[in-house]
């Protein structure tokens, strides 16, 4: 008779020590990849950053990281992405202050007539926000982090996170209204026979 594997108190086989890392990978890899890509603008680099993040997780004792796993993952991912950007010199020396000073650019009227899908417009308008506003919007709405978690990841105060989100959403709303007005004007001019040349 072969010996049976030892069972835990619940009568099931004990959890493998790496199961928590596999679970973290399954739950957070996609959102970390989107976040890393939003910082690096390069898929391969983003994949490397996320891989490095999970390799660092493997080095951490579970009991140390588990209580704030999501915050830890996004912080390590952000720091690694910024390190890679600094080292690659693609963006020059990029500090937190530099991220906050990125200029905002809006869509041109010509672009407004080309696009019809609101989700495409929202994505383009999101890209037109300053980098720090884009980052907090993505962390909030794509990664579903709380204000406190966003503050911990970005090293901003919770109040500053709230201000950046408020400002970003207000700007997006105003720009979306402008896009809608341009669409309305364009559709009216196309359907109006008086607007055509003789």
C-alpha cells in the first residue's frame, strides 16, 4: 500500500507554495500589462516590465506582500517601467515631475470628421490628457484601484489623486462635447443643400 499525501485540516491536499503567485498572475497580469503599456508605449517593453514585476513577487514572502498585493504589484510595475524608460533614453530623463508636465493636445476638426465611434474618441481623448491624469484615470477605471491604492502607487496624496481624476474627467467631458458639436455641424452641412457650392 502506497502512502497517501498528507491532508490539511480541511481534508484537502495542502496548497502548493507557489499557488498564490499563480493566482496573482491570473488575476492581475492583464491589468498590469495595460498599465505598463500606457507608461512605455511599447508592447515588448511592457511585457518585460510585467515579467520583472512577477519575478520580484516570487522573491517576496507571501505574508509580507499579501495584505496589499495589488498596491505592491502596481507600484513595482510603475517603478520598473520608469526605470526602463530612463535607461533606454527614449524619453530622456523622465521623473515624476516630467510626467506631470507633458503637454495636452486635442483632436483637430479634421480628425473629428473621420471618427464615428465614441469609444475610439474616448481613447484618443484620454491620450490627449497630461500623462499624470492619464495614469490616474487608467488606474481607477481600467485597473479598478481605489484612491488610496492609486496614491500609494503614484506617490501622490489621495487629495491630489482626486483632483487629477476630477480635472481629467471634466476635460474629457468638455472635449467629448466639442466632438459631438463638430459631428452635428458636419452632419448638418452634409445634409444642407444650401451649404454646397453651385
